[in-house]
C-alpha cells in the first residue's frame, strides 16, 4: 500500500472515531502548497492515535507560507553630465559653431573632413581598421593642433549622419576644456586608473546635439604606460565599435616632444598632422611623419597659410608629401 493510500485510510479511521477533521479534506478549495512529512518521524504529540487501533503510518500536511519574490530593481542608469558651451564666446575665439553664418574657414573644414569621414565610415579607397579613430597632432607645440581638433569635431558634428566625440588625449598639457570655456573634469586617465569609474560617468554631453567631450582627466606620472596598456586598447575598441555612426577625434601631444602621441598613434586609423606655415622646419615634419609610419592614413594640414588662390582659399601639400592636405586659417590656436 502506498504512502498516500495509507494516509487516506488513516484519515477515514479518524473520521469514524469521531475526530473532527478540518482543512483541505473538508474544503473543496485547492490546498495550499504543502510538504509531506512522515508522521513516524514526528514527536509523539504530533502523531494522533485512536485507542485500541493499530498504529498506521500517517502523513501530516505541513503548510508552507508562500513568499512573493522581492522585485528586482535594476541599478540606476549612469547618465553623462550635460555642459553648456558659450557659442558667442567660441565664435569670438575663432572657433566654428553650428549656428554661425557660413564662413571661409567653415568651408575649408568641410573639405578637410570629407575624406576623413569617408575613411571612417568605410567608404574610402580601402577598408581601414579603426578608421573612425582620428588623431590630431603636430610635430612641435604651438602649431594649432588643439584649435584644429576642436574645429574638426565641430564641423563633423554638423553632419546629418554622424556623431562625434572629442577626446583630450594631450595628457601632459590638456587644453580642450579650457579653450571651450569649461572647468577641469575627470576623464580618460581616471577611467584607466580606477575600475570604479565608468566611461559614461566622465563623458560630457554638450548643447551641440551631436558633440560629446571626454576630458583628459586627473594627471598621472605614468600616463605613457597607461596609454599603452591593455585597458587603453580595450577602451579604444569599445569606443570604436559602440556606435557605428560615431567618429572620435583625439587631440594628442606633439609627436617630437612627448612619447604619448606615438603610443596613441599605433591604435589610430587616421592621423592628421598640423603644420604651421612658414614656421615648422621641413626636417621636423619628416621626423614627425616617420614616428607614425605604421598608421594607415596620414594627412598633413597646413595651418596659417597666407597664400591664397583666386577664389580666396589658402592651401598647402605638406612639404611635398603627396597624401597631405592643408587649408589655411587665421588663428594661432594651441
């Protein structure tokens, strides 16, 4: 005889003996969740018996309180901080702004950005790995690389099909936030040195709809090693692949004055070398380009060129380097 049959028989014996039975047996409602426990293993007081009758194994029903699971509350989403750029102040400083009237400099940057965007989106002559990572640098300081990086990012932000992130990777001497009228903030180096700092926590959204900023962050004595670390490579991979329409512009240190830019260049798809017209020695340009020889695409932009064509556009071709582009504009920059 099965355990269930023995239990049913035992309940029938108790009913005949006049023992009132309440609960699921007398109630047609479905029983609550229960655990079946062998009464032979319960203390004597827990196993009722009828005098003069043989002991029959009984089954006691022990109700178990059903507890609703605690609702799972997802962690709060990390939202990037919003900052406001003073468009009037930027325009007064010679920078491109989305709401400014059409200008010669804005048109020059439209020409400069076109091949860069084509390469970034895989529409160039050949596919370029990490083509949407564009480093703006120079041979020496004072040639206008930061000015160029900001204007290039602003110009790309005016595209209908692309967004842009401007990264201040000039970790020894950051200047992007200062030039944009913003205070120092945590950024790239903080993400690399502190596992608790999330990338989204230090990214700054701006009132230029398609432009975001990544500051250089807290200065670190081992910045070169950090830029060459596996953490940096993983971060660059994430930045390059997270959004297919995003182009990332890096303002990096001068190539001949620090080692950080050379390390960073090895991870870039495109490099723009800014050359100050009638100032930078040809030998310095050659040495700078040799330092980034492994980069797939190298463009030379001639800054502050005074010569103009009949239509008013100044240009240069990187001191004989056939792959270079250059368009002059009238600001010293950083």
